[in-house]
């Protein structure tokens, strides 16, 4: 019993959950914008839907609802990656992202399910800021059972991958090594044996080889492969290397007092509070220029969610956090705008919508959508 408790509650380097949470949230945001949104025009067509779960079959998500939900989830996710994450906000991201794929079989890939499992683990991660994680010269260690759950979840996924490969009469050694490696990696920061500090990072070569080979072969979606390579580097890299990288990357932010939280509701704190409220109203307006259904509502709900989850403790007590929180929302909305407008997302959305309307014989809608697709192709 003590061994089990030590496994789940033992110390890990805070740099690991810090990097993992932010990597996955960034991947989620850009995956939603570049890969999910172009298919949004197919939702709600003919009032027909088949959900992942029977209790959702009666709900038919329209294009506006689906696109708004993606905008809400992705912008909130990126804003949490850019500044100190809030546990309730991460829970909202997990719920919104999971509902987006669960409400319809139009988007059905194992990578989406895996990201949902990871988001559930993230709700239990330590929500440490820059100073707590990278302020000291030596790596900071703390109990983080959510991170252990992340490693165990990943190991289970690789176990089933190995079992599936064995059933198909293919090699299952690399997936099994990945499974063993992630189970052991959860303990590497608390082990004293020098051999363990060499052997466990060496096991990280297994996922790097597995996903690197899949990436080079061009036979699969690159997003999952790249994500799992980044995950492996965060989990298996020596804690000193991760901590050193974090200190270098966070040095400007720590020097400028990005994570400073001075107390006292003085006159300056009051002014910053009201500036923050104005900023929360203005930031979603950037999405007005995206010209896709539902995104204005989605980003507005993101601002409301940020106001709700931060609450009194972040908006009336620490003097500088409201400013950085709103700037993170501005940056996420701006990244959303630039990604969608500088890519083929809008043109592809309307192209797919026009093709679907053409198949259904709705020539008027097909013509309108084809004209919009041509407009955004220029």
C-alpha cells in the first residue's frame, strides 16, 4: 500500500506538467482552427445527426453552434496556455472540447479522444506559475498525482496499441516499450539510483522512434505524431534540462514581473480592474472579422468564462494579474484571427458547404457558398 501511495503521490519536477499542459492546449487550439473548423459546414444539414453516445442522438448541432463551441474552447485553451492557467477554465476546455466531438460522428478520430483524456488529467495538474516553477536555480519538485495519471493514461493507450499490433501480426515491441517507459517515467524525478537516471530517459527513444517513423512515412496525420513526440520529450527528458530550458524561456517574463501578485486593493488596483473589464469586452471583437458563423458568440462566451472563473481573488486582490489575464485573451483572439484569415480555413469551410448543398439539390445555397469560397481564396 505504501508503494502504491508513493507511486501516485511522490514528487515530480514541476517543469514537466508545466510544459505538458501548455503544449497540449496550444495543439488543441490550432488543431481546432486548421483541421476542425473547415468541416463545420456539414453540421445540422437536413436535421440529421448520429452522436457518439445514444443519449445525445436527439441533439442536432448546427454549424453555428459547432463553430461557436470550437471558438470558445480553442481561444480559452490558448489563453490558458499563455498565462497562469485556472483549474476551472481548464475544466471548461475539457468539457467543451469533449462535447464538440461527442455530439456527432462527423469528427471521429482517436486523437480527439486522447486529448480529452489528457484534458481531464490537466484539471488535476498543479497550476503553478513561472516563479513557482522556474524561480529557483534547482528544479522544483512537488507531489502531482495528476501528472502520474497522465503518464499511466498514456501507458494504457500504448498497451492497447501493442495489443492491436499483435492481433494484426505486426511488431508490438516499440508500443510495449513505450507503455513500460511511461509507467516508469512517473517515478524518475524521485529515484536516487544513477542507473535509473540513465535507463528511464533511454526508454524515451521508443516513442520518439515510433512516432518519428510514422511522421517520416507520411502515411498518417502529422498532428498526433508531432504532439506525442513533444509529450515524450517533456516526460523523459532529464529534469535539469527541462528546468534549464524553462528558466531561459521564462527569463524575460520573470524579469518584467509577469507573474507578480502584489496584494492590496488600492487605487492602482481599482484602475487595473476596470481596464481589465473593458479589455474583456473589446478582445472578442477581433473575431468579428473572421466571418464564420458562431465564432463571435464563442469568443464572447470565452471572455465571460474568464471573468467568471477568475473571480474576486484574481480581479480585486492581486494588482497585475488582471492585466496579464486580459492580454492573454487578446493574444489568443489575435492568434485565432490570424490563423483563420491567413490560411485556407474559410475557403475550405465554404467549399465543403457548397459541395454538400450541391449534393442535396439546394442550388441557391450552393451558389452563395461557392461565391464566398471564391472570395476567401483571393
